[in-house]
């Protein structure tokens, strides 16, 4: 095993030791209990706390959505998803709570994936450029990964602000897993005003002609909209996902 714990291994280890302990045993500096990001991952801001989510909570069951054609289990517990992808840094915070009590769920696995600044999905670059196949065509894994929630139910990712591709509004896919069970498959959405500011800069400006927005997207649901804010040159995006465990 390298210094990244697999998602399957994390799910399989619940009930034996804490997830933070597993990451520490594997030498991962980004253990959720430590709430730190190594400098090599490029994070410059403090990590999220429960107080940050005060304006990003509704206490209602999160809306299910389609998985889409570009999912595969990259099987990597990691905070920094960027690899070689260029774009505006997005610090994404997802809090998971039990829908019946609105109490945080610790050690849930949050799985996210999205396209790059020019609309490409890792593993499906040919398909996402109109190649006509929904099968995996490459071994790329950028902008995919998972994190475990801490005792406040919070998972955090360093990624880039997603681009767009024809027919869909800007979105991020997410799954929530607990004890080998998938509790939620959903999509997270950005806002038109933040999109406009981000997309005016490179590399996003290489791909003009966007043809779909939240109000014209057949899958958009307002409950999945991220609370977005600029923090210098970065964007922060927060959301609370309340899920049913039973």
C-alpha cells in the first residue's frame, strides 16, 4: 500500500479502528482527525469548521440524482484531487448529517467527481469530447477521490472549479457511503454569477459558448446548490447533505 488508503479499505475497516487511525497508520498527512493539508497539496487557507456551515444547512433529506455515465470507483482516499488539472482552486466542504436527527455522521465516505475546466472527465476523455462511447477510454484519475467525514460530519477537498460541457449546467457529482452502503447519489451545483467570474479567466475562457444553465438544466435542483464565496484567488463551496441511514 502507498500513502493513500483505498476507499474500499476504509469502508471495510469500520468497526475495527477509527478512520483517522487507519490514515495515520498509512502515513497520510491529511487524516481527518488532524484537519490539516500538507503544503505540497497547495492549500493556503484554514480548514472548515462546523460554524462555516451555518448558512449551508436546511435540515431536509438531500435530493437524489443520477450517477451519470462517467462514474468509476477511483478507490483513493485523498483530499487534493487536482493532479495536473489547471483552473481556479475550489475548496469544497461537504457536511453529512443524519436526516432524522440532523446530527453529524462521522466516518462516512464522501466520493466526488467532476469534469475539468474544459469539460473533460478523467477516464472518459474520448466520450466527453463526443467520442460516442460511454466506456472508459483512458487511465486518468484527475478530479476524483474520496474523504471520510470527521466528528463534525465534514469532509473537505481541494479541487478546481468545474467547467461545463454541452447540454449540462455546471455541476459536481457526489456519493455518500456508510458501512459499505451507498446512502446518497446526488449532484452539486454552482451559481451563474460565480461561474461568470471564473469562466472569464484562463483556461476556462478557451471554451466559450456555454449552452446550459441552472434554469434550463433538466437535473438541476436548488437544494443541491453550493454556498459559494471568493477567498482571494480561490473559491470556497459548502453544502450540507442530510441522508437517511435506514
